[in-house]
C-alpha cells in the first residue's frame, strides 16, 4: 500500500513541476529548466518504483554487447558454452539477446577461434532489466563492464547518458557547444546518470575537466521523443584507433 502511495506522490509532484515548467517556458528559461528537471526527477522515481515492484512471473532480461577493446580483432561471444554472437567488429553494438534471469558464464574468443579465449566472466541478469556488456582495454587485458540500460522514459520526452571508454583519455566534462557543462568529471569506465530533455538536435562537446579545452566535438546529436540514448567515447587520444564517439539507442 505504501509503495502505491509513494508512486502516486511522485506522479503528483511530477505533474506539479511540469505545470510550473510550462508556466515559465517563454518568460524565464532558468526557472523553466529548474522545474523541468524536478518534473523529470519525480517521473523517473515513479518509473523506477513501477519497475522494481514484485512481479508475479519472472520477466526476461535483455543484453547487448558493445565491442570497444581498441586493438582487438572481431569477436565471438558465448553464453554458457553456446555461441550467441559471431564476428562482432570494434565499435559495433550487437543485436539484443533475451535471457532468463539468473547467473551466466560468458566467454569471448577471437572470431572463428575457440581455442584461445580472451575473456571469461560470470554475469548476473535480473528480471525485466536491460544491460550493455562492454569490452574494454587491449585484447591481451580485455575486461567486460556491465551497464544497466534505462529504455523506459516519460512519454514524449528523451534522455541520454554518457560513458567514458577511452583508456588513455583523462577525466572529462560533457557540455553544450560553447555553453554550459552537462556532466562533470567523468572518469574512464564511468557512466553518468541519465539526463532527461526535450526532444531536440544539439551540438555537444567533450572537454578537459574544469577547462574550456575541447577534446572531441559531437555535432548534431539527435534525441527523438520516447527514446533513450547512450553516448560513448571510445578509441585513443594518442594512437590508433582515433578518439571518436558512438551514439546508440537503449
């Protein structure tokens, strides 16, 4: 009963802050953004509560593999000894796979080679959740990071997060081009929280933390209504492959 009440409170607050944001939309941009972010904050709380409520039957989990190991060949991906993905190239994202909730053993091999694995790891996936499994570092020292995706968002809104996956790039800030910082001091292997926003096309840039020095421009990023995005920085600041960004739908 208390969960239902809390969920209703969050939705009520979200509606109130949405009304305030709309009131100031054309008269005071600062107040508009302030109340709009509060609206998204409480909408996300309500959505999180809905998603974490006990389910009567187990839901499938979903995974996808994002290959960012900078000097690696194409890879094959195995789950519990069965090959589920073949020949995945660097900087590519696999199709989404459905798994029953639970523990799994995953192995990664160079494409077509089942003799010398480059990684083996156990993962846990929870019911109804979605994950991005990301290969990082060099092929000889390959690791696998697990990031939880949030594909569900408030209706007619968009959202995105940023993941720092360039091993030789220091901590950085993400900013609107020539304007304010959105995310601060993001270290290697770190993912930000999701940021909700009005659907738009925007120019972003990565900067050295605390400075105006641009490391990489990210022009004309499109954020479409009812979609969630991950933007990842991959490659190398010094060396090959060159520093670049990848934008993917969650």
